[in-house]
C-alpha cells in the first residue's frame, strides 16, 4: 500500500499527470526507486508505514465477535 501511495504522490509532486503520453524512462525510474526503497525498508522493518498504521487502526476489530 505504501508503494502505491508513493507512486501517486510522486506523480502529483512531479507534475507527471500532465505528460502528453507514457514515458518509459519515468516508469522505469519509479520502478527502480520503489524497489530500492522497499528493499531497504524491509531490511529494517516488518511492514511499511501505511501498512503499520492500517494494522493499528483495525486492531479494535479483533475485539468484536
């Protein structure tokens, strides 16, 4: 989930939604960046930051029967 949100945020921050067509170099850049980020993150943490937050937010559901 974190990777998907980073893709969307990156597209918006870089203004890429206004490109006239698909740019292969942009796609490859996103793939490399997210793969490196996810690999480094997973070496130190079990879950991504948004996955952790979602887990905490849904923890009370375990008490419902």
